């Protein structure tokens, strides 16, 4: 344990990973519910809670911070929902009205009353993971970095929350109406989720800053969601992506000499882009290939039907030749050649004599029949 | 002694004030379209995406002039908007998640670039992070010219394509059926949000810019149903918050202009939400009270008339207890109000206790009309 704590690199990576895990556990449900931008709103407005608690208690690290920030976070969500429910403005505009105002107020209060403390708005926005290990608290005989400790506790709490209320959260996200009818109180659960999000944001803001925290809430679950349909896999995948981002981000940041938290967050974005492009089922490339495959198959079926219709007619000599495809199906010569070759390859047609007459094989005939008369499936 | 005039004509102050006016006007006009097209939070994404744009602009140009930075912000902002569109259209993410993903990763990229620039000790980079919150005092006349040019482009586009933008905003399906290039027009409208962001960089900064896009437009929406009026009002509100925020920031050194402008804009929005005629919360509450009073009066009048008729005399005075029983609740307040309107009159009881009330001729007339209206209504 002591050896681990002495390894600054490992500690920094661990803090980043813990922020990522705790954030994406909650973020999964926010993303799926379509409420992910509340995390953006919360991460800004907790600054107001932090400033107010500081002004009252005079201590940047007082435990009441958590309370103040949580209240500020909930107030943001409540105000936004209230404003949206009043129908005077749309829901998205409501969010955009509330949190900048609270954030602006916080910045102003810092400007006025808290100029010289470690509470400047830049640190709040960006955080500084590189120095997180300097601030230590004694635990037993060990000196544990404060961020590591708080993020560890928060991760455990979030994991417990998600495990204990897994069923309820799942139902509340996918079918709030049913959850309500069963007496599960989805709204209360939602507010509990946002309360934990606020608390996590406070814990994370020392380490990675408010806006990078938003990245960890939204991006890993979103990336995992692009890869799988199972909820528990989204949760797990989100955590994995968060850990990967932390490790990769740290090394990239060291190499390029840039902000560690920023690099970790950027990596999550890159991983999402990768999932978006190369995901097995929903990825852009996979979908493109599937589409092309389907297009080819559609053409093959069209060819089979064409041959089948004219098979026993007098015009078969005219119709069932490669040239006719260009005239009657309006295919380009290249397409005709390609489709004929594929159909031949799949054993659906034969070309005899070579390059002149197209004949259906038994299998090809069956397939054409199935297209034309699907109800007579044999 | 320093007079108000001296302050207002001071070089820095005048620059800041002009900048704020320009910014407020433009973001009001462009924000109107963003809010109506439900793209408010896209504004948030675009303003955060301006940070990497600024950094790239700086890296390319090698100096802290506004022009290249603004151009960088505009280009990267447009790229961010395109990414949001791509994710929304071609992935299973909902639009909020797409916005969130783009917003946060672009900003993260921005912080990486920012620290890269800082750690490379490149010359002239000092104060690049002032774009996070804006720095009105650092406004130069050349910046003003740049802002003015951008604003002219933005407002000019709105004027030239007024009809097109209006239709695309309210009924894109119809616009498409007319054969208009709807995608292109929507793209232009979205890029114009990036334009508003660019112009706000110097004054308000990337973090709070979203408020200036949403708040004036949301405020203007409460006062009118017409797009023309809404755009003008939003421009007015935006300019007013810009000016007010700048002036308040002069009261004490160290007061940041950006947050103050944002708070002014939000204040105007809050007041509009509360007070605007027809839509305002207070207005509605007053209206509801009035309607309720009307309904209550009507019911008490009709009850009184029916009670009197049951006694074969329309001038019959009913005991208040009886009225309460028929009315189903305490009618005291309503009776007092009706008395003030001269529709009922209290009389001393001939027998029994408590107050008695009878209808005045005017009250009988009113009650009869209500009763007939009610009957007509039932027959329909």
C-alpha cells in the first residue's frame, strides 16, 4: 500500500480512474434517460454552493462543502424543471437559463469576497491533477492524498447505489410510467441520482475540474452504449473506458507535457469516436458494410426474379442474356457483370455458353419463387 | 472631480461599452433563432468548442490578435456543430448526449491545447485563458472593428434571408416542399450561433456565452408572438444587459464584466417570465384570481335567485347560513364583494338569526342572465 502511495504516477492514474468510474456509473442512467446535460448544469452551479459554504465557514475544504454543493446542484435541476414545466420556455432553454446565472453569481462572489483563496474559477474549471497527490491526509499510519480518499469513498457509494437500486433505476430509465405505477418513485430516484452526481462533482472538481467531470459523466457511458444493448454491459463498458482513458491520458499528457485531466477527457472523446466509427453493430463502418451487402443481395434477387419470369417464355433468348440486364434493368455494364458474378458464385445461376445465356440453378429458382410468392414457402 | 461623463468617455470604458452593445444586439438576434429551433444548448456546445478554436487560431497565427482567434473559433465551432449533427443523425445517442459529448470533449481538447501553449512558453500567449471568462477591459479599438464586422455579417444575413430563416424555423417541412435548400439554411442558422459566440469571446468568455444566447431571446419570447418583434426585443434586451453589466462593473474594480452581463440578462429574463402580459406568471395568477372571483360571484348570484324563487318572491332575503349550505362553501367574501358591486344587499333578519341577503334589481337581472345562459349552454 505504501509503495503504491509513493508512486506518484500510479496515484494520479488511480484518481483519474476513480473519477471516471464514479462519474460514468451515474452517467449511464443520465445518458439513457436523456438528461445528460443536467450533469453540465450541476458541475457549473456547484461552484455557487462551494463559494457560499466558503463564505459562511471560511474553509475551502470543510465537509459542509458537500452539503452546499449538493444543495446547489439539486436547486439547479429543480429550478430548470420548474421553468420547463411552466411551459414558458423549452426544457433545454430552461437549463441554459438557470446554470449560467448561478455560475456567474459564483464567479462574482469569488471576485468580491474570495480573491486570494485557492478558489479561483480557472482551477474550478480545469482542475490540476498533477498536484492532487500533494494534498494528503493521514489515514492510520499512511499519508493518503485527499482526492484519492474522497474519490475512493464516492466511488464505493455510487457503486453501492447502482447495485442496490439496479432494478429500480433500470425500470425508471426505460419505462418511467411502469416504474411509477409499481410505486417505485422514479422521480425520487432521479433526484437521488442527481444528488450523487453533485456530490461526485464536488469530489472531482479538485482533481479534474468541473467541465472535465462532465466528460466523464457523459462520454464513457455514451461510448459503451454505442457498443452494446445490455445495461450492465454499458455500466461495465463505461467503467472500462474510463480506466483506459485514465491510463492512456496520463501517458499521453506526460509525453506532450499538457494538462493531465484534459488529456484523459480528450482520450474518452477519441474512444467514443472509435466506437462510433468501428462499433460492431451500430458503428458507422459496420452499418455501411451491412448496407452495401444488402444492396448487393437486393440486386441478386432482382436478377433471379428477372430470369425466373422469362425462363419459359419465347423471349427467353432475348431476355436472359447479360446484355438485357443493361437495357431492361437499367444496370450499368459494371453492375451487371458484378451481380452476375456474385450470383454465379453463390450457385444461384449458371452461364452457358459462357458469357451468353443465363440459367437459374435449382437453388436460384427456389429463391426467385420465394421472392415472388413468399406465402408458398416450401 | 471625475464626472459620469468622464467615465463614459474614458477610452477603455467606451470600448467595453460599445463592445457590450454590439455583442448584446447580435446575440439577441441570433439567439432568437437558436431558442425557437430548440437549439439553446447547442449554443453551449459551440461556445465551449470555441476554446480549442482559439488555441488553434493562436498556434497558426502565432499572435494574440482577435482576427485569427475568432476565425479559429468559428471554424472549430462549425466543426463541433457538424459533429453534433453527425452523432444525432447517425448514432443511437439522443440529442442531449450528442451535445454533451461534443461540448465536453471539445473543451477538454481546448484545455490540452491551452496547457500545451502555456508549457511551450510561446511568445505572446499571456492571457489566452482570459477567453474563459472574457476580459472586457482588454478590448482594443481593432477588436471593436472586428466585432463590428462580424455583427454586420450576422445581422446582414438575417435581414437578407429573413423570409427563409423564418420559414425554416417554424415549418421546415413546408420549406422543403417548396424546394428550398433546408439543410443548407439550417446549417447557416446554426453556424450563426458560432458567430455570436465568436463575438462574445472577448467580453463574456466561452463558459458563460450560452446565457447571452438564451436569456435575451427567452425574455423576448414572453412579450410577443411575432418573430419581428421578438428579434427586435431580444436585440434590445441583449444590448441593455451588455450596457448595464459593463456599467455596473465600473462601480468597483475587480468586478468581472462577463458574469455581470450574464446576470443582467438573466434578470431581464426572470422579470419577463414573471411579469409579461398574457404569459407572465404574475399576470396569469392575477387573471386566474379574477376568473375565479367571477365564477364565484356568478354561482352565488344564481343560488340567491333560485332560493328566492323557491320562496315565490325574487326579492326574498335568504339567510346566510342557507346560502352557504346551497353554495357549498363559505360565501361571506363573495357576498361582500357583490355588495360592493351593488348586486346584493344585506338586511336585518325578520326572523331567525344571522345576516340575510337579497338581490338588488341589478343583481336579479345579472342572475337571470346567467341562469338563461346556463340553460342555453346545456341545450347546445
